[in-house]
C-alpha cells in the first residue's frame, strides 16, 4: 500500500533509518542487494516510505552518497583548521574506514551515470578545497610551493596512504613502516611532534 504524508509524520526518523539501512546493506552485501523492500525491511519501516522520501532508487543512492560526502568535507575542514593541520590531514587520509563504502559507490557508478556524475562533482570540489588548504598551510610554514606544490604533496601523501591501505587489506605490509616514518619525519620538521587532539587516540 502506498505511503502517505501522515505515515511520514508518524515516523519522523524513517528517512534517517532508510539512509542508515541502505549504507549497511551496501557494506554488508554490496550495492546490488539494495532494493526498496530490502531497505525497508532493514530499517523496519513500511516499504512505501522508500518511495515517499526518495522516489526512484537512484535518488536514495544519491542521498546516501551526499550524506557521506558532507561528512568527508566536514572532517577535512576540521583537519585543515586544526592546530597541527599536516598531522591531522595525514591521519585523516590514512583512515580507511570509508574505503569499502567508496568502492561500492564506484562500482555502482559504473552502472548508474547519475551516481558517477555526483562522485566526480564531489571529488573535484573535495580536491580543490584540499589543495587550497594545503597550499596555505605550506606557505605559512615557509615551504617553497614552487618546489613543493601543494597538489603534488597532497597526491603523494594520499597515494601512499591508499596504496598501503589496499595492501594491508590482503595482509601485505612490506615497506609500510619505512614509508610512514619518512612522511611523519617530514611533517615533524614543520609541525613538531604530534600532539593529541580531542577525539583522537594516539597509537
């Protein structure tokens, strides 16, 4: 039976529950397992609410992606504005907790152009903010950005973190500690020893 506006009023948390359920299904079983009925069952709500809140499934996927993207932008902004932004940025890009979800969206985007377009748009925005923030940071530390362009520094750090994360996923860690030591030694030369930040446990 189709959902009505009154159903939504009676279930004010249904929209958030549906987004959470979609994300859980994507992580647990992959994007192909996400159907309106599966999502509703996972969220414990009327299946009609999926269409009431989101319409076609593409829009549901987009909303899950946008929510994740907004969180990423917020975390990055906090890192760039912190007292030790290079340490914070390095810790952030080494955090692989969102890798599985990102890979699911990448796979989904290969079949749904609207999702791929949203990913590209977000990635461009994310990178530009990243480059602008890092360029300011390096300049403030007296780094010659003609010799050390923020774009190159960021991509090298990001590539190293992603590649090591990929290797760790199948049990390979050769050369990882040396790579981390090199990066962290260079960061330490600019920002000193890493200091504990609120909400972060130093390993």
